[in-house]
């Protein structure tokens, strides 16, 4: 028994060291420093996590110290994990360019990168919000990069504003406030849409979602951040097909995250107050094309009016567990960007209502 115990401990230790971990985590502690295998605070802000061949990969914005860290000085960082608690540094997946004329020049703004795998082309596709060097947040473009290996290196392909020359897709369910008449825009926000038809629609905070049928969708804050657009991506995921809808027009939703549960589509987002936290909001739909029903604030308890100090970035389905979804949020520190923290909290579904409650610490056993 004693020998058995010692051997098993040794095996665990060897396994652990083979991943290079200095010390192991066995729970989530939202808002605390979260060290990687090298004992360094994870640097993957505004990120997303994807599962590939039994391993999770977390991609996010690499930040540096100070306010300069709010711009892209390094690129998109990748980490991997088997258990979601312990993350191994996989290095920089997409590097900024030293060529100052590049769209992704060092000092540009690269935010909210999301990676998806295309089963047809066997390529990994990364979309991100891009702002050109020296232009603050004016460009409002989508950037796309591609790789043969999940960890990269990702090759930057292009950046642009989606869906130039096009009107949204309407069906009988499209609500009146999502319909447009660019001859006489009904609201100022409709006017932003109409203004941008020629050059393409603005695209800032964003995510990418792959449905069960393999179709991918790009969801982004458009129209000066007043309206979300949900746009279909081409079969290779490298461009937009031109089919898109407007969601919650004029009501300023940012930081969108999209997931599917029991045949329904769910979306979580934030309001629009820059780096400062505000109340989260969620939406539900039975078709990806809507109608998307606004469901209010999913957070409950103390701090719920400010999303516990965080802002949504992704919803992570836990593999092998039914109804297990993790709400991933960033607690930004714009004065010292590298010190941004991560708030991961379990989602709870109660009578078809989505709830997110604060926990000082928790582990995956919280899911049945
Ligand atoms: C937030 C947005 C972040 C970043 C920031 C800049 O609203 O969610 O991704 O763009 O504004 O102020």
C-alpha cells in the first residue's frame, strides 16, 4: 500500500514535471494572479479557449507593463492545458510586425483574438479586432490569420471592414428596429450603418462561433459600437459571405460571447464603458439568425451590476460534462495592462434562466 502510494505519487509528479509545471492549481480563483507553468501570470487578455484533440488552447492579447500595454507590442499569446487549471506557455502564436507599414505593425491594436479549427481545410483560423498604428480606434477592422499548427505561427492574411455594399438579411422575424431605410434613416444609429455601406461596416469587440454543422459566424460590435452584427463566414472561414443581421440595434453591446446549449443559442455581452466594468447582458435565440431576445443581466448578488468588476470575453463549454459552461471575463487594468486579471465563473441554468454568481474559488466538481 505504502509502496503503491509512493509510486503513484511519483508518477503524478513525473507527469506534472513533463508539462513543466512549477506548482499545480486545482481550483479557479477569480481575480487572483494566475500563474502558468513558468510561474508567470498568464498573459492572454480578451481571449478565447478552444478544445483540440483533448487539449484546451487559450489565445489572448499579450500585454506589456504600463498604458503602452494597451497596444500590441508583442502579439497574440497561446497557452495550453489538459485540465483548465494549469496552463503551459506555448509562446506567441501571432507576432506583430516590425514593418511599420504592415496592418499588424508593432503598436497597432490587436484585441479579442479568437481561434477556430476548420475541419475541411484542416487550418486554424484566427480572427481579431484590429486598429491601425497611430489611428487610435478609428479603423475598426477585422483581421484574419491562418496556421497549420494550432500553436502557430499564424500568418496574417488581411484586414478589412466586413460586408461593404450590403444590407442586412431580413426574414419575417426581423424586428422593426433592425430594419433599415437608408433613404431616410430612422435613427442616428441607422445613419451610422448607412454611412458605412460603401466602405464596409465597423468591427470592434468580437468573437467567432462554429455551429454543429461546421458553419462559422463572426459576431462584432459595429455602428460606432451601438449595434452587434452577426455575419456568416465563408466555408474556409477566411472571409465573410455577405449574409448578416443586426442585433439589439442602438443599444451598445460589446464584448460578445456566443454558445449553444440544448438547441438554443445564447449570447453574453457587456455595455459600452471602455475599460471600466458595467452590467453584463444576455440574449437567447432558437435560430442563429434570430430573433435574439434580450434577457437582462445574468449576474446575481453583490457586484452583479458591474459584472463583479469584469467584462465578458468567451464562454467555454467544458468537455465531457453536460451543461457545463464557464463564463470567462477580463478584469482590465488599463494603467498597467499586463496586470489584467481573469474572472472565470461557472454558469448556472435555472428554469431556462442563465445565472452567474460570484465565487472566491471553485472547481469543476461544481458541474454535475
Ligand atoms: C472596451 C472593449 C475592449 C477595449 C476597450 C478600449 O469597451 O471591450 O476590448 O477595446 O474598450 O477602451
